């Protein structure tokens, strides 16, 4: 009986870590509703850590399963899909007074149900992430590389975006970066990247190429953090994309 209970706990443990990923994502969404973007970023990072360790733990314990794979994808949708989409909605909503009043189209108890027209671009980001995750789930050729930008990298760019708007280093660009059309451009660009056939390298540290580009990514990210603080989250994704471009051109 004790052995049976231990085996059940061992199989359950990775799924609990996966559930923690979704939990942190939901807390991040609540933080965004309160305009606590720095907390949303922190909670997203905690979710990504869980996303890494659930698969590592499942392989270590030898309890990988189709259920775990599906649960992992659903948790990623919350943390790396819904959370950045809600953040984009909240960011752009504060810059626009144009709303669609949907009260007349739904049953109402006297309240107002309105959607920001510019903020709806955030929903496009979530839909793009969902489509990318679905494509990844049925893909059979992404063992050694990502085909298209991974959803956590996409989410990291947008979760770090508020920090870009406050870092002194980018003061000349603050006005441009805060414009709704700029955010919309980034959303459409990253939705394209997530669902493109472009090869994005994984940090595997196995081949010589992996070691070179992985080292460049880590060193560049450290330098960005030392000099720019939280703004480095978004800029590290830009650095990663630049390295992917260089790697693909050099192949």
C-alpha cells in the first residue's frame, strides 16, 4: 500500500508543478487588472520556472504521460498566452477613450459592458499564442529547434514591455513605444514569428553551434540586465531573435 501511494505521488508531482505554472499565470492576470505590471512579470517568471521543471521532473521520475503533455500545453496557454494578451489590452486601453458599448447586445442588469477598441489587439496576441501551441502539439520536427518563436519568449517580450516605457536608456523612444499603433505592430509581428516556419534555436548545449549561440545569448542577456534592469527582459528576446537571424543566415 505504501509503495502504491508513493508511485501515485511520484506520477502526480510533475502535474502539480504544471498546475503551479497555470496558478502563477492566473495570479499574473489579476496583477495586470490592478496595473501591477512588475508583479505580473515576476509571476510570469515563476510560471516559466515551473514550466521548465515539470518536464525535467517527469523525465527524472520516469512518469511522462500524454495527460502531462496536454496539461502542460493548457498551463502554457494561461501563462504565455492569456496573461500577455490581457497585459497588452490593459496597456493600450489606458491610451484610448474609444469603447464599444456591448450592453445592448447582451442581457444586462443595468451595468455597462464595454470593450476598448485599441485594446482588442491583445486578444489577437492570445489567439496567436493558442494557434502556435496547437501547432507545436502536433509537430514532429521540433526536437532540436523551435519552428517559430516559442510562446514563453513571446510572452516575456510583452511582460517586460512596461519596463521599456520607463527605462531612462530609451527615453527618446518612450513616446513612440507607448503609441497604440506601435504596440499593435509588435503584436502582429510576434504573432507572425510564433507561427512562422523560421527555425529558432534551443539552448541545448550539445552541439558546437548550440554552445556558441547559447553562450552569446546568456552573456548578452547578463549585460543587458546589468545595464538596463527590468527592461532587459524584452531586449533579451530581441537579442535572441537577432542571434536566430544570424544563425539561420550562416547555415
